[in-house]
């Protein structure tokens, strides 16, 4: 999960440059199409089936729609209609929603220590964002904020709900099935953006950023996230997403020259303290059985 946090945290800075060449919606559909193709190749190379049992079709379609189609649409459109600080702050609610979904699906049992750790870590994210940027405001951005909050709920629901499919089909196959389902449902909405994208004008550094965001952020990140849900449980996995702003802070400093302020290190300490609280609580329900 530390490696995933590093990949996802650095991806914020990389994406800032990437959208200078790609339409966000065209990029989303093309990235997922490439990811689905790559996962199918990996499955074939490992001799694994691309299919699933018929009774799991409703769950795959529903969860694929929530975790990929709706999540991506909410996040991309929401980010375009709100401030970056608002988005970072609202996405920090993901572990809360994931933990609640895990309790609802009986993958976790309620623990005051875990909840306290999640809330402490979320407060740390708020400190990192609020103390280090002026890009936070509720004025005139409530539509975008609502969409970003919806994206956090979608990813939290996926994290708390996907354990059954991951245990049954494995991380690689379950991610392929969910991503395929979500990508197919993106096509009617996002295909016009793909058709209007100027693909020949994208420079080499744009394609390099695309490869990072596709093969590392999506394929590797999703597979590692699924393995963590399987072996560590919902809460102990979801809490790591709040470490992402720390890495994003470092990435912005190294890649974009955005120097952090000293007060932000207080927020980073709160994040790490919250992660420690959650990680030291043994999972009440073993995800791997």
C-alpha cells in the first residue's frame, strides 16, 4: 500500500501537465480501454478465464458501474467545477465511507479505535489542505463539491463491497471484470470526446504521462489495492488513501516547485498517527478467510 500511495500521490502532479494535451473525458475512456486490454492479456498469459459465474453478473455490473463509470464521471467533472483544495479535502472522506460499507457488508466489525484513527487521519488531510493553500472555498462550487463527495462515496463503497468478488475470483480477474463492466458503460457518454480529441498533437511527454497514469496508477494501483483488501481488510487498506496528500505535497514540491509550509507537517503527523491507530488494531474479520 505504501507503493500505491506513492504512485497515486505523484499522479496528482503528473496529471496537471497531462491535461494540457488530453481532453479529460477522452483521456478517461482511452485509459480504461487500454487498462482492460492489458488486464485481459495478463489473464491469458496466466491461463486464467476471462468469464464469471452467471449469478455474479448483477454484482459485477452494479459494482463496475459505481466504482468505474460513476466514480470517474463524478471525479473528472467535479474536479473541473471546484477548487483542487476542495477536491482533496472531500476525497479524504473515502476511508470513512469504506469503513461504513465494510461494516454493512460484514467485512469489518465496529471499533472505536479504528473510527478514531480514520477521523484523526481525515483531520490531518484537512490540515494539509487548509494550511497550505488558498484553493479552498465553498462559494460558487457546490455542484463540483457535491460530485467530488459522490466520487468519495463511490470509491468507499467499492472498497467496502468488493471483498467477496476479490476472494472468489482473485485480484486480477475481479479487477478485469469490474473494469470491463465500467468501461463498457462509459462508452455512450465519453465516445464523442474521444472522437474530438486531437491524438496526433500529443507529444512524447504526454504519452509518457499517459503510460504512468494507466499502467501504474490504474493497473498496478487497483491490483495492489485489491490484494490489500483481501489480506488486510477494508479499514486497514482504506486508511492509506489519506497518506496520498503527503506524497502529493512532496510531488508538487519536486515536480512543480510548490513549496510546502511548515504548518502542513503538523497535518502530515496527524495523518500518520491516524494510520498507526488503524494499523495497530487487529482486523476483527479476516478478509482472506
